[in-house]
C-alpha cells in the first residue's frame, strides 16, 4: 500500500512533475494540477488518473483500480489506478506517470465536453 499521508507529503512527492494542489474530498484527497484531478489519495495510497490509453501500463505492473465499499457491495472506478510503490522513491519516474495521468485527465475532460448535454 502507498505512503501518502498528508498534503505536504503529497505535494513533495509530485514536485518533480510540477505544482499540485491537494484538496480534501470524501474519505481522502484529490490531487489537482492545472484545475484537473490527476490523482486520488485514500488511506495512504495514491491512485493515478487512467484511461484506455494508460490502463495497460497499470495492468502490466499488476496494479488495481480504486474501489470502495458501499452498502450494496464494492464499487470499482477504472479511472483511477494504484500508483506503483517504487514511485514513492523515484521522483523522476513519478513525474512521468503524473504527466500521463494529466494527459488522461485532459482526454477525459475533452470527451465530457464533446458529449451532447442530454447524455451527461
């Protein structure tokens, strides 16, 4: 499991990528860059934004998508995947993964804007 416990630590982890803002939300925190959420921190683990272009990288690493329990069972969000553990000690590689997370966030935002209003 990851080791991101507080805002300062998360900001420091992502410093090689660039400035990020950490905002409390639900039972964790969102990590934002340029107004887009690129990561989610929950219970000390960081989950990076992912999409069909980047999910295969996470799968090759044997990682899992973010999931949480509800009263009806477990819900999985394939849009956020567990960050590889080694990235906590590899700032340059973390910056690369964060850039890909940012690209996934941009693609997701573009798709959302392209959908007709009645489908949202």
